[in-house]
C-alpha cells in the first residue's frame, strides 16, 4: 500500500515535474525517500530562499510551475521571500513544506509555526494536506491554480504522520488543456477605432507580455501595425530589440529619453502591463489615452487608468486586433523619427575607458549571443541594463521589477543554466546582493553548471547610497568590506578572476565562457554616472533631435 509521501511524489510525476529544489528536513524524510525512487531529481541547495528563487525562475522560463521543498518552521519561513518574488512577478511555483504530526505529537510545539496562515497573503493558495485520499486532487488543483492567469505560487503543507500513513491506491487526476478565451469582438472594435484615429500612437510591452506562449504573436502585431514600441523592464525581449520599431525601455517612471516619445503620444497601447511593476509612465489629466490589452482586466491605480480594455488570451486577441488595423494606420510611424535620437542618447559614452555602468553593459552585450541569458540581481546596475541592454530573444534579460529583492540573481541564473546548458548564462550581481546568496556557488559547482557570475564591486549598498545622496542626506550606514572574491570563488571549487583594466573585461568574460564551468568575475564599478546622467542630465533632458527643439 502506498504512503502519503509516495502519493504526493506520484502526483508530482503526473504533472511532469523533473526537479525539486530545496532543503528537506526530518519531517520530509518519507518524501525524500519517495523522491529517491522516482524519476524526479532532488536539487539540494544551501538555503531555502535560493531554492524558491530557482523554482520561481523555472516557472518564469517554462510557463510550468517549478517545485521547491523545505522542512517546517524556520525552513518553511525561509521560503517567504521567494513566495513573494513569485507572487509579485507572476511566476508559477509549488512550495511543499513539512510539519509535525497533526494526529499526535510527541514534541509539543517545538518548531511549530502556522506556516499555512503565514503563506496565505504570499500565495494564490495555501493548504495543509490532512488526508491521503485528497492528495492527487489537491496537487492537480495546486498546479492548475499556479498556472492560470495571473500565475503565482501555491503552498502545500504535508504533516509527517500523513506522509508516513499507508492507504489503498488512489488514482491520479489527469491534466487537460485549458484554452483561454479570446477578447470580445466589441472590445476589439472599440480598441481598433481608437487606434485608427490616433495621430501619434505608441505600443508598450509589459511584464505579462513575456509569457512564453505569447511572444511570436506580439512580434507579428508590431510588424503588422507598424507602430513603434517601448518596453517596461520586465517586458524586455518580448519583441526582438533589433527591430527598427524599438524606441527604448522605460527604466524610470518619467523624464528619461524614452519619455520624449511617451509624452508626445496621443494614444498608448499597453500590452501585458502589470501595475506590480514600477510605473513605466504616469498617467495624468492631460496625458495620452490608453488601450489596455491583457490576460486580465487592468488594475486601476492613481497612475494607470486606461480608457478601454481588450481582455483575453493576448496572442490570439492581438491577431484579431491586427486584422482590424493592418493597412489602415497612415500615422502609425509618426513617433518613429524620435527613435534614433533616443537610442543615441541612451547609448552615449558606452565605450569610455573606465568601469562605468554604460561600458559594462556594452561589453556584456558583445560577449553574450542573442540567445544568451543575463540574470540580474537588484541594484543600481539594473537601471543601466534596463536602459542600455538590447534584447533580441524573449526572456534573455531576467530582472525583477516587481518585488525587486536582492539575492535572486545567482539562483535565477543557475536555473537558466540548468534549463539551457548550451546557452551562455551570466549572473550580474552587486557585491551586496551577491553575498546574500553566495553560498549557492557550491550548488552551482556541484551541479557542474556552465555559468559566469559577474560581481560589480563598490563596497556599498549602491542604490540606497545613491538615493541617500540625491535626497541630500549625509553618507552614512551603507558601506561595508568584502572578502577576496577570487579566493572566495576558488574555495567553492569555482574559478575566480579580478579585472583591473576595462580593456581586459570583455576578454575575461569571453575566456570564462569558452572554458566552461563556474567562473566568478569581479570588477570595480564607477557609479559617478548615476548622478551625472540619471539626475543632472535627465533633469534637463537634452533634446533627442536638434531639429525638434523648437
């Protein structure tokens, strides 16, 4: 007769799960044994938070829920940041935690925390498994809920006595395809009418546009309408950045060069915008009209209140909208003359002979092929990569503009390397964020990943230090020391490199990728450009085209 743990693992196999990330504990030992004899690989990490980041990134890149596991109490609570990361970032994920027995307990309340309750505000569903007979049904429901729009995390708690209990066989619940509805014809007609009458239309691609199933239809819509487009930070790559219609990325909410086009637009078609992101632009009384195209109705905020909505499966809905618009937009390219000036301003001084963010982004782009993946941690450099790094393939710049947590860059890159072992994968971390999960270097080495980690060293929490200076506070409480990163990497069995000259930077990255294995490359970063460009220059915002200054 199967145990509860065996039913759980069989249900996970029924969902096509190939890997489970995490750190089990005493309360999971029956589950660990069931995994050992299954087709599923247990990927042991060095911290539960990293396991959750890895599982969430698996969901982000594949569209199928990643799975992570922890013990009860402290282990389960360590998944909390990863749960919020997946919830805000719309990444499908299943978290499985252990618990003391619910029918009897010989250890009283030792390590017992109400994890189900603590996870409820951080998940789409949080449930305790109290009966063997419901395990297949509950697992199927968990995967369905995690994947349906808007995707996110689901938590299941399996007490150790339920895991160890034996029962007669319980049949698995088969999955079935679920097709999303297409937008209503009246909504499509109304949106098409607004777009046809626009004199200066613009398209914006947001976070939900990056779902793996949608990207080809997005590119076709842009090409068929001929309307120039910009992206949010998490919408980068959804349409090839090499197209002549790309006009920039909104790394800031206002005043950047791409906002020259946004401010002149009389209508913006937002595709997949999720207000969980920091606003790419701010609507006001005199701003452009907005057509919201999304899987779900718009979340109306003070800064975002569209005039009409097209709700349904984004790809097929955009095809129907393009059918109504193709060849009928004489003013589609009205804003396109701004493109060259915007991109030139953003790319300015990218080849200076020093470790500026612009030069670092420029050199990274030269060694990463179009299908290579760059996974960013959170720090000042994220703004520079969002502004300056051009993407040509969907989901090749992984950044978090939702929870925006530090510590996610390395685990995210590790998942990308696991999924795509033959593609170049680069993690970009500040020294602060890197040290929050640097222990996962051991996991990366143990898994024999091909992975390069770039650490930008300024010995400070650079973004907050910059904000502190911009707000005219004294420089206080933001600086720290670092280990010798080269020796640190070597202690884990990785290869370490310190780059002292900017002309050695790109060759060092190239050599690391060619050698394979896990490499850590540490470079200094000159953040003086933060104030010069992002404060002083943008406060005046130089004209993007001299002939249009009048």
